[in-house]
């Protein structure tokens, strides 16, 4: 029994050491005023990214002007993916906030993408024009909705970091502050440490 337990312990020892290193790096360095000194090459390779975050499913949808858009086209940017519909009152409440976020954080690498889950492209086009939406609008499908865990309550928003991982998901009306905080996390997640300031 003693030999068996020793073998089991030795088999998980590398995992325990890796976890201890991650905990120290997260909490130990947080107490210091600056990150630990890294060599130039290391700074370019090191990412602030949780390896356990789920990867956002890629998709291909049509925009209102008929062009094909893929989520993978935006790799390297943070993406706010908002599933909505013209009949959804909370969706309409959030839209001006999303427009403001696109304007404020677009220069930092944010791309807000709306996915309309209506049946009528004409209704979506008129709604978007009336609301003066300043971000990308795509025509959703039930297939894409299912990729993201559907059927989805609306609005549902996914925050995706620069490496294509989902950092969080909100269903229902979110506050402007909550949306902004999630955007900030998505923007910083996946950035080389040398650029994360």
C-alpha cells in the first residue's frame, strides 16, 4: 500500500508543482509594485491568459451588406458578441451603451459585433438604421445560436479575449458598468506582458 501511494504521489507531483507556481505568480507578484523582470523574448511570449477558459466557437455569418464575416477574422482583437432581436426591449436598452463602448475602446482593439436573431433581415436593417448603430451587425442563425449554448435568452453577450477565449457571458440586461468591466478584462486577457500596462 505504501509503494502504491508513493507512486500515485509522484505521478501528480508535477501537476502540484505547476499549480503552486501559478498560485505564486498570481498572488505573490500582485503584492509587488511591478511585474518580475523578464527577458525581452520572454515578454513577447508570455500571455496573461487563463488556459482553462473555453474557446469561442468560430462561425460564418452574413452582414447587412451581404459580406461574409467570420469570428476568426477578429483574432488579435477583443470581441463583444451580442445576441439580440428587434423585439427585445432590454436589447434596445443596451445598444447605446454598446455604441459608446465601440467608440471608446475600439482604438484599444475592441470589436463589438451584434448578431440579430430575427427572422426578417429587412426588419433588422430598418432597426439598425433607426438606432444609428456604429458597430458590426450580422444576421444570426439558429445553428450559431446552438453553437453558443442556445436556445439563448436575449440579450446574451459573450466577451472574447484576443486569443479567442470566452472570458465571461451575461444573459439578460446588464448594467453599463458591468459591460465596461467585462470589456476591460477581455482587452487585457491575452496581451503580451510587455504591452499590458
